[in-house]
C-alpha cells in the first residue's frame, strides 16, 4: 500500500494543488472498491491506472492535462447505471455529447479489428455512438468530483 501512495503522490505533484482534494476523493473511491493502482510516465506527466483485480481490465485512468486533471472512465457497464448519466449536470453531458464517435460502430472497416467497440446510447433524445476511450473523460474539479465518484462507484458495483 505504501508504494501505491508514493506513486499517487507523484501524480498529485503533476496537477494544480486546488485539484488534489477532488482527485484524492475519486482515488479513494476506486481503491476502496478494490482497484489496483499503477503509475506510468507519459508526455504530459504521470498517468494513474486503476484495474479490476478480478478481470485485470482497466477501470479508469487519471491523466494530467493543461486545463487540469482528467479522469477517463471505461464504463463497460454504463447501461446498468444510465440513470446516473442522465442525472449529470449539462456541462458533463456536454462532454459526453462532444466526445468523438466510434469509428467501428459507424463503419467496422474504418478501425482496427482488435479495437474494443465503443458505446451506443440515447442521451437527451439523441442517438450517440461514442468511442470508449473518450466518452466518459471528465475534468476533475470541485463541481464534478461527486458525480465522477458516483459513476466510478456504480461501475465497480456492476463489476463485483
């Protein structure tokens, strides 16, 4: 556990200090739900990956960006908690709506056949076919942290 905290502290040093409490809250939600933590170096700083110990699949990543820390949630079970997504503030729904489309869902010949297909859903009355790698990628701040924590917790409950 001590090594995990050291690596997480390295990520915290990459982000603005005012973001640290929100990021720490989400980190705690992921680790409390059994996720294993791994730190990796990237161009823009460190990336913190959280994996499901049962499946060894990545659940989420924290990445450092100029505008602040971002959390990418791999919401494989999002349909089971779509009520949470529908209850997100408009700013977070806007992020989902602006995410790039899944090439494989639009035309299977346009993407790598090994790519995991994205997500298809209706939000705000519009059908979306979104790439799984950026569909649920949110800026972590005081306004979004509680919503992101709820998404993360529900995803982990579905994976249990």
